[in-house]
C-alpha cells in the first residue's frame, strides 16, 4: 500500500517511568526493510489560561533536557487511559490554582513526528477564578501573567521556544482576533 509501512519486528530497548524506547523493523511499500526507532509516550495536555484582561497565566520552570528555565503554558503528562479534558483541567488547577467557566478544545499537536508518539491536546480556559496551586512533588515553578499580545510577540521573537506553547498561543490569538 502506498505511503504505509508494516511493522514486522518490535524490540523494547528501555522502559522508564515516562517513556519507552523501542527499535522496530518495518517493511516498506517496495518490499525492502528498514529500522525505526520510537520513543513511546502516553501523551500530554496544555492549557492557555486567559484572564478577562487578556493576560495569559504562564509558568516558568527548569527544563533539565535544555539546562535552563523555560516559559510555558500550564501542561502535563496524561496517565495511561486518562481522558485529556479532565487531565487538562487538573493541570490548570495544580499549576496555577485556576478554575474556569469556559474550556475550549484547540486541537492536538504532534511535537516530533519522526520518532515520538506523544500527542498534546491543547485547550483555552476563560472565566478564570483562582484558588491555591498545588504542584506535584518535586515540581517548582513561577506563575506569571503576561498580556496575550506580548506573549505572541515573545513567540515571534524566539523568546518562547516550547512548541506546544507557541502553537496554543498563536491559535488563541487567532480566535481572539476573530472575535471568538
């Protein structure tokens, strides 16, 4: 079949708490074989919490893979079998202390299609009310309020390199500009 590959062999190379690494062998459409390396991930969620003043509630936290703190929207990992909407609401409250009246689905993002199975579901939260944040054990972050227009400019200037944050902020800006 055109534009498809058939998995003929799977080998788990590493199984961790967050990811599994697998080395597969596939049959290509011309009958030849090729190796494929996959990072298996249960998926994630992210939320653009937008205040009535058009400020985005963002978090800055240290990201070990890059050795620096990064500015992001609230996000988290899906537990296996967990429904993404409820996970996103949970992450919103855990990281920012916010609950919302309106919660709109912005779509799904595949952050790295060549080797990663992670899908990130994006949401827009409005009508916010705030309580106390309760981050996970070992999770340290700063919560900031940034005007949406400024956050979008930060994306455009390369100051927010996180893909899920870029996509969700730009989608939110488009919706706001369209009056939605």
